[in-house]
C-alpha cells in the first residue's frame, strides 16, 4: 500500500467517524439517517453527469451493495439507539476487517503477504482494545452488542462487494455517484410515508447538520472506493477502521464518554499495524 493510498484511507476514516458522530448526535435516528442518505442521493445525482457510467458488469455488485447498505443503515440506527456511541461504533467497525480478510481471500483471491497479514492482525488487536474498553465497567447490553456485531457483518459484506464492483466499473467516481443515488432513495421514501405531509417540517431543524453528514459520508466512501482500485481489500479495511480511534476521541470530547489509557495503547497498536502494512506495499 503506497503512502498516497494510506493518506486517502486515513482521511476517509476521519470523515467517516465524523458523519457517524453527526448521526449519533441527532436524537431521532430516522431524521439523521434520512438527511444523510437523502443528501448522499442528491450529491450522487449532482456528480452523475460529470462521471463515466459504470460498466455493465459492475451493476450486479452496485445493486447488491445498495441493498446491503440499506440493511447497514437500519442496523446502525438500532445500534445507536441501544448503545453509547463509544461502544456501538467501535464494535460495529472493529468486527469488519478480519471478516473482510477472509472474504477477500475467497472471492477476490487476495491473500495478504506476511507484512500485510501482520499489520492487519496488529491493527485489529488495537481496534478490539478500543471496543472492549467501551464495555469496561458496564453491564453488557447484549441487544446493543448484537446489533453492533450485525452491523459489522454488513460492513464486511459491502466492503468486498464494492471492492469487486468498483474494479469492474471502470470509474470509481461513476460508481460512488450511482451507488449514492440508488441507495439514497429508500430511507427518504420510507420517511415520507411515515411522516405523511410532515417530512419537511420534521427534517428542517436538522437539515444543515444532516447535509454536512451526507457530504462527509460521500467523501469518506468515495476515497475508500478509489483506494480499493489501488490496493488489496483487507489492508484497506483494517486501515479504514482507524476511524474507531477518531470515533473514540469524538465520543470523549463531544459526548463526555471515557477515552483512557487503554485506548491510547490501542491507538499505538494501530499505528504499528499501519507501519507494517506500508512495509508490505
């Protein structure tokens, strides 16, 4: 993995943690995710005229990913309703990298070399440390943990599907634009049905915040999709989940959740893992 790809994925991690924090901050999760999904759809539609149309062989992946993303949004909303941001976010994101490693080996025939495998393992150890620290001293909320774990499985699924799809598309910009446009329809349509005649008044108080979240979401995933055309899926998945460290810091600063020395140690392990993955590139 080159320094340019690494930088792009780290920027994506910061943007991703930030839009998740925005989604968590908006009390009504359907409001937050409707604005983020709907805003993503508008951004995608705005990009479509300026991007190459994805190749025909990419569309089965794109449509499958859109369905998986809808399940992801539903599970993430549930996770945020049931658990603290500093607990739900690390568990959801930390579940994905090792699963991606297995799926990428099976479906993309990408088996990490020794350095990359060591980097993924060390990074996952750091991510697991953050997730476990989020549970320390609390009685486990098994419903929240279950929702977060299920969210992590959807993350792993769409990571591999989109990795294969964007490579087949011929245009990472075209792929992200159409993906946002397609997947962004469902939540606003559901919200419009649920709040019949009250959609705009319900969304208006949070519109600016939600649209900022949408822009961050599109930027974050667009960077990841571009990176997936330049490097193997598993190291990118592990590196992207450095967003957990950013999320933990956001939880501590803005939501008054604990950070603590174990999370600092976990961040150190993540840095070592990044170094190992860079060595492999």
